[in-house]
C-alpha cells in the first residue's frame, strides 16, 4: 500500500493536481481578492451579484405566502406560513413540468403556464416568493431580468424579460384582480434564508448558503458599505450577495484540469465548478484515469479495460468508493477477475486515484466556504457560529465528502483563525427560503 500511495501521489504531483500541494492561505487570499474586486465592480471571475434581499426583518407568523420554485425541469408551487414557534408549515405543494422542457414556448405561453399552475392558490396571499434559479440580474425592487436559461429550457423570447413583471401580467390574464408583491431570488439565497428556521435554541452570528449538486454556488451576507459598485445602497444595512462561486477562475488548476476544461461544452467557463461538482467529477476522473493508463499505473489487462471506458458518471465514482469490490459499476469491473496480486494492486491504485480527486474537491470546497465565512466578518464566538446551510446530493451523498470538508474547515477556520461555523441541512430549504423572502422583503 505504501508503494501504491507513493506511485499515485507522484502521478498527481507531476500533473500539479495533488491536494497536499494546495495552500489554503494562498488560495483563500486569491478567492477573497476576487470577491473584493467583484464587489467593487472591477474585472473578476466572481460576479458578486447584489440580491437586495435583507435578512434582519422579523418573519411574521400565521401570514400565508405563495411560493414558487423553478430551477430545473420541474416547477414547484405551494402555500407556506410560519406558526407561532416560527416554524414553516407547507401546504398544497404541487410539482409540475417546467414550461419549455419539451418544446419551444413563447414568452406569453411561458408565464401563462406558470400562472395556471398557481391559479388555485393565487387569491390566498398578496405576496409571492419566487425561487428562479437561472442566471438573472436582480433589481432593487426585487424583480429580476433573465440573462439566459440553462438546463435545456426552450423559450428564447423570455431572455431579457422581467420575471416578476411578466408573471403579474399573466396572473391578471387568468382573472387575478389584486396586485402581487413578487420577490425573485435564486436557490443559493433561499438556502441561506432557510437557515433562519433552524431551532430557536441555536444562535448564529450569520448565515451562508451553499449548493453542491450538479453544479455549485455560494451566497453570504455582506454590509452594503462594502458593495461599492452600487452607489445607491444604504451603508447602514446589509444584504445577501450571490457569489456565483462556480465561476472562480483562479483556482489551482492542474494540467489535466486544463485539458478537461477544453473538452467541455463551455471551455473557459465555470472552471471552479468543473473541479468539484457532480456534473464534472465523474468525467474528470475518467480523464485522470486515462492519463494514469498512459503512465502504466495499472497492469496491462486493467489498462486495456480502463482505456475502453468511454464515459463515467459521478454516481459510478461514488458507487466504487462505497463498494470497491462490487462488479456492479465500470470501475470495479475493470479490476476484477485478474490474478489475486494484480487485482489487489490495481484495485488499490484505482481507489487511491479516485480518493485523491475527491479529497482535492473537498479541500477546494472548504476554501470556498472559508472565504464566505471570513468575508462575512462573523463567527468569532464558539457559542454563536456562522450557520452554513448546505444543499445538494454531491455534498451529502458523495462518499465521506461532508466529513472531509468539515475537517478542512476546522483545521483552517477554527484552529488557525478562531472562527467557528456549523453545517446544517434544512428540509425543503428552497420553499422555506422563498417564503421568508416573500414575507420580509
């Protein structure tokens, strides 16, 4: 095993991709430098989008709000209120198909379809919290202008339109008489806001919202006086900033990372996301494995089998990490039915390769989260830490990933900086956060 580990470590060091060579302090300084430039309106790979969503207002009890969630191929709608204990109560929740998934729809068709989805509940509140998780420019009035659709949504006419404004027109067209107050925000922001419903016995100094699933993003609370690219903000107040952290372009990319980026559909974009998120960890691992085959890190038979692999998902990687001796995934199958010695050596080599890819992703994730926590300026008291509300299957389902991230957070934030944070999961965070936004902004 010692020889195997050295062989794999030398391989990653050769291609400048070994997690042990990532300097936390240096990369945090770089990440936070990009954050600062984004807040100042200077050229930066981090957009640092102001959301105009504030977090210091009390959440009213027993006041209903309509919530909507659009961010993939499904559209969700529900009624939410907060009981006397400030806990969310979700009612009449329904899931529909996102308009534009199957065929091209016009602007009118898009919004009228959504209006139809909420027709049964639209008269039960004058407030709407709309989690709209596509690239959107948010306005001070909490409306948002769509920059572009992702996830293969087919409706070109909606690009550049105001979401809330067009929704109100569509609601009026189906007979809704009263004017609605619509708040537009994305899933990272709703995730952050959902942290406000964590048990009242817990006290937190601030909140961070973090998504790591197919893609990744992060949000935190920033003082308006530091958002110098906007001249009309009240400097005594704060708001949530959508970092768009997946776009960070100055991370420690190695030789294979750069080759992998060029092979994707959007070369040069979302470089950080391509090193840590679920959409990319599988394909990136496959490219690393193929490079290891070229370096003859495996026996000839295993090299031939691995070289024949044309695709690899993050689920395949995760299954292998959970059950490396099972034959039910392509990686395990490639290192079975050899001689006992070759099977053991090749299996250990492959497992070590994948583990180091995941370890690096966890360390990079900790750099992202540490940057948000440090930039908030909060968390100096162990009894009142920063609450990181984390969502996403990659973060919670990838083998030992969460514990690895927590290790690096403790090692750097707590042990070196005396800054404290806790990671929590909030069920139905998107709907709950949208409800809070709709009621308090």
